[in-house]
DNA sequence: ACAGTCACG
DNA sequence: ACGTACGTGACTGTC
C-alpha cells in the first residue's frame, strides 16, 4: 500500500514562522520558518515512511475566491518580509529533500490538496496524510484521508480521522464547511452569521445537518437567533461556498512524479550548511553515498601518541607538519594546565604529551627549537592563546601562518562560540566532538584516556589543516586579507607579550586601602540599619527593595522583571525622601570597590611575580575592540575620586621607572568627522577646538563666552548620543529632559552638522542593502535585523549600523598603533614596555632615561597610526603609578 | 545559570 | 505606538 503525504506549504511556513523565535544566518537571511519546516519534514519522514510526497503552495494573489468575494482574506496582515524572503529558501529546501512541489496560478494550496485527495479517494489502494494548520481541511477527511493538524509549536500534530471529527464535533467531515458557513472565519474575512460562534453553529448542525437545512428551518428558530439567520442567509450560503475546497483543479501532474524515495545526503547537507543549521548538521548522519570528498563521516585518521622512544621519529617529520594544536585545561591561559600538542602531517598526526618536551633530551630540545623557528608556516587555532601557554613554559612560538579562530572572528565577529567544532560544521568537514563532550564541564572536567585524547586532538589538528584553505578564501572574498595579516595576526603576538609581561601591583597598598574601605563600610552599614530600623542584607536587591518600598513605603520608580529596581538611577530619585538612600548609594560605591577592585584584584595577583596578567580577548567584541579578563583591567575606576585611588596600586615593575599613559583625545568624534566628511566637524578638529564647547556654540547658537557649564554638559551628551546612534529617547534619559526637548537638540545638531546626518542616513541605507557595515580597515559586522519588521529589533540594528563603523574604526586605529609601537620599541632598542590597552589609551612602563624619548615616540606613533582627514590627538602623561600618570 | 548592579571606554 | 542610548567583565544574591 502506498502512503502519500501532502503538505500545505503556506500554512506550515506561517506556523513555523510564528512559532519559532527569530533566527538568521550570518549573511542576514532569516531562517526560522525554514528551520521549523525542516524539523517537520524530518519528523514526518521518520515517523510515516511515505512512498509519495508533495508540498503544495498558493500561487497568485488573486484566486477564484477573490473574484466571487472581493473581501476574501481582506484585512489580513501582509506577510512580513522576514517570512516572504524565506519562501525561495523553502523551495530550495524541498528540492534538496528530493520532494515534489507544486503550485498553480489562481488556486490555493488547499485546492490542489483537495483535488489530490479526491483522486486518491477514487483510486483506492493509498493512504493519504495532509499536514496543515488549517482546520477547514478537515472537510477532506475520508476512509483513506487523514489530516494532521499542527498543534502548539510546529512538530506536534494531531491526526484527525473520521472518528475523531465525530468525537470532537459530532459532525461528518463534509459538514465542516457548514460549520464555517454558519460561524465564519475572521482570519479569512469570511462573515458567517453574526453572533453565531462554534457552540451555536454545532447545535444548529446537530439539529439540521447543513447550512441549507438551517436556513430552510429558520422559521422554527426563536427570537434573536431566528432574526439573525433570516437576515444573514445569503452570507451563510456564500461563506459555506468560500469555505468549500475546490477539488477539480486541472492538474497535469502524474502520480509517479510524487513518488518519494528519500533524500540525497550531500544535497541536504549542502542546504543545511547554506542555512547554517548547525545543530541539524551535527545531529544527522549524512555519511554514505558515493561522494569521494568524505562528507561529514568520522573518517578514521592515522594518529599516534608520541612516547619517549618515538621522539626521534617526531623530529624527523617536523618539516612535514602543516597544522598545530596546543591543548590546555582552563579558561585562563596564564594559569591553565598544559595538556599537550597535536602535530598534523598529511600522512599521520602526532599527539605529544607536554611531558615529552620537558625531558631535556636532545630530541625534546629539537622540537622546542622547531616551535620557536620562524622558518615554517603552520595553521593553528587561537595563536594568541597558544603563544601565552607556551610562553609561560619558556617556548616562544613562531612560524604560525594562519589562525582559523581569529579568521572566524573576522568573518563574523558576532558569532559567540567560534569553536573548532562549530567551524567544521560550517565548512562541511568531518564531524568533531565538542570539548565539553570529551572533557566534561565545570566540576566534571576530566582528561580522558590517552587513546581518546590522542584521537580527539589529532582530529582537531586535522580540522585546522582542512579549514585553512576555505577560510583563507572567505577572508580574501570579504576583503579582510590585509586586516588579518597586516593587523590582527601581528597584534595577537603583541598582546601575548604584553600579558606575559604583566603589570606590577603594590599589594601592601592595596590591602591597606581595603582595610580603610572595610572600616568605612562597617560605619555606613550601621547607619543604614539605624535609618531603616532593621538589619538586612544591603547587597540583596530583593531585601533592599522590600525595605525601601514596603517597610519605608518609598515611591516605586521603576521595576525589574523580578521586583523593584534599586539601581543608582532609582536611588538618586529617592534621595530627597529618606536619609537612608544617601547611605545606600555610598555603601554601594564602596562595596563595589572592596569586592571587585580590592578583593577581586588581590585574587588575581600572582604570588610568584607580584603582578597581574590580564588576558586580552581579541575575538569577543562585535565592534573589533579588545576585551580584558582575569582581571579586567579595562574598567579600573577613574570617574569618582574614591575609586580612582585604586590606580595608585598599579606601579612600575622596576625601581625608578615610571608609568606613562597616552590617550587619544576624542578619537571617536574625529573618526566620525573623517567618515562623514562633515565640514563643521572637520573644521573643529582642524583647529583643535574643544569639541563639546564648539558643539554647544553651534547647537545653541551662542558665542564661546556664552557657553556655560550646563550647555557644555548637554552638548557633550549630544555628542555621545551621535556616536551611539542617536535617539531622542536615549538622549532624554541621559539628560533627564523630555523627549521633545531631546528631539529638538538633535534636530538643531543635525541642522548644523549636516554631513553627520547624511552619514547616518547613508550608513543605515547601506547596511540594509549589504546586510553589513564595515570599518575603515574593512572589518565587517553583519546586521541581519536591519530589515526586521519589529521596531525594536530594527532600531537597535540601525543604531548599531551608525555606531559600529565609528567604534570599530577607533579600535582599528589603536590596534595599528600597538603593532607599530611594538615595532618601534624593538627597532630603537628601548627598554620601555607596553603594559595595557584601555580602548583609547595605552599604558607603558618606562625607565627614567627613556621618558622624554617615549613621550615623543608614543605620541608620534599613535597620532600617525592611520592617516585621516582630521588630525588625531594624543595626550601623554607620566607618574610614579597609574593614578599619578594622568 | 541567571538577574541585578556597576565599573570602564 | 513601539521603548534603548554603543561596547565590555566581575561580583553578589537567588533559584
């Protein structure tokens, strides 16, 4: 017996679209409907094992139903673009599944399906399952035909046969159209009889069988009901007609064309890769088939653990090694436990437990020398991390030519995982396990048996090798070749060196500061308990909320998902109401300093060196900035004097040396001036004016002497807003003014800085057109949500489109300066060392005799790192610690 | 693991 | 009308 599955394509696509959260691939295509559709198809194939398959689609805007009834489906919301753009993908997907698909101008999918079920009914010897979200289709149910109605979600369906319809409605399948004739259907704009809903309609049908039966017997009805039925008889007849599926569509399709014999793995895998359905790719087994190019099956690879006696063989094959992987346990490479190295050659892969390199044998030394030699071109995964790991063990890795991790970041900086496993999926390479699956996670972390470990790490090295060519191609295609080789890759080594060097912390001073904070906190804590009249955990927002808003009955300003908001903004508004508020604000400030900057920092100081070694993350921030961890040295307090004092504990590592800081002044606004070519803004920087004062003069239309501190403050906020991708709401929040006033400021700003307005308009348009924005150095960020119909998502993407080229170009510039400064220090044989980067600031430690040289050199390098049409300005300062150098 | 809060540019 | 300024990381409390 044959089994035919008929899919109502439009209905299912809609279902999937609204049932699933937004989802898009890296080129900005929305894919949630396609994803839902895919899971549905896979489930049907597995559970039903059909012999025939067809997906039917609606075609043409106007069907015969519109000709009969112009309002048909009127008032229905237009299909959002996020969905309509998925239909072509859906077509491709069905093709990749090897299934028949069909549409016919002037007919809807349900008419095609209705016609096929009629043919099946006549033909006999076949079972049909129709999959749809449309209850009307129940009218097609027969002995041979069942309807699978989607329930919540997408893959869950309820299978209706005659018995179930009888049980649920007490109706025969053909009476479904009578039901709809009476009750109508708001979503298709089918009227029915007003005031008749499902309950009444069913009662009437149980009594009179059909619409016609009800109308004939209208006289027997009572009161309002009688009136309604008589008045709307024509609507009822028409509604029934509209609801009736047309089952005589002139189909030319031959039965054989619907035959389904399964999909071809490579075609489907290719489609999944295009759509970036990573979880499906990983879950499904696409092996088999005759394709020589492996597919995703776990090919067996030649892998060997290098034992003490095998070192000579290893040394022999070193020239053939093309890929290297360094594995260690722990997130922080500065204190991670080394596991070992995997060295890949075309013929065989070698796993080298790290102990092999520490045996002091001639062979071990040869391997170390090889690692440090520039005379090779290896592919690696995360060169920066590998360099740090090896550097702590006295090995200075060189000769790395390509880094698939760093390349993956440039190709899509918003991708959060960037795991090797994820990359193999994306590039259709043999499956690789996730680290978590091999090592376990958190407390369960465990290094597996040697053979498992060897196999896994060798597979990693093989994957790195195989990813290299396609990823280089992609980098080239997106114009980021130079960014990679000229900037990011050299930077990785510069960062590793800075981090390994570390920065000295005066732990005694830090502890003393901690004690002062501790006694102050103690005092404030008691003041708070006294003022509140009770003791509670001030650090608990929940308890604090209860005290302030329930016990003390203070007015609630703002709420969070879970309760009352007690953040600084709220507390500042409450300050006049109760003396406890001021204490709480102060307590918060000091307790933050104590926990994060005293205790937190002390934990990160290495006992052996007395230094902290932050880990700069080069592949985290979507804009191209660095981030800093363990500890984060990019958010050390400065704005408030109390916190700023922390900076005193960051000191030079040698007596008599100084800390030198160099800040870019207004780098983002200068970048904006260059990108937008705005005349006024460029002129301001060409004359090196105080940009906020100048903005105030222009926006408020006053002379320099008339600009008071408040005007300057407001102008400064406007400038910030411009950089962030301005909105009146955001500015109004920041300045505590009304939205209208904020909108006025913005309008006045744009009236003066017309080039900036032009840039903002252009960049958003370009983002919509290309799906991404770029920095001056071609760093790219995709913004799939720029075309969203959801206002919030779209607005966010628009602001990001405005901000990313600015913030990202500033990041490009300081990165360039770092690489150039590193070269400069080497070239001039200076002893000064670069210690930190804080987005627009570099920190060095310098010996006394290099202070003047360095002041000049740093400013020169930073100011000329990239030539813009406005000058870059750098302010340099020195002092005995980070606090004094500013 | 997540939410709330707050430190920085 | 919609409701957020852009980009990060660390700590505490709570579930």
